C-alpha cells in the first residue's frame, strides 16, 4: 500500500472548455491554437497552451464558436 504522500494511482483531471465537465485527462481531446485555428494535438507535444474538449459531438461542434469568443476576448 502506498503512503499518503505517494502519487501512485493518481489520474490527472482536466476540464472541457465547452461544457466545463471534469474528466480524466485521457478521456479528453487536447488541442492548441495555432494561427488562430484549433489544431488537435493527438501526441500532446505542441508547446503552446493546451485546451481540452470532450470526445462527443456536442462539444466538438462548439469549438469554432468557443474559439471566436476567445479571440474576440483577447483582442480587447
């Protein structure tokens, strides 16, 4: 049995930027924003800030809308 300070068995969680649901990192798709476009990072190697989204159609269809809102917010 690992001691209390051990990270054994820890599964990192991330939040979907669309629905705000917290899930285990491996259950979400990671993407980065390159040249104002969402590019999926299947190998988790892009150096830019990563964003996570659920692997379901409802959230995937909302990425463009979220990206426009984010770009608009960053211009101010």
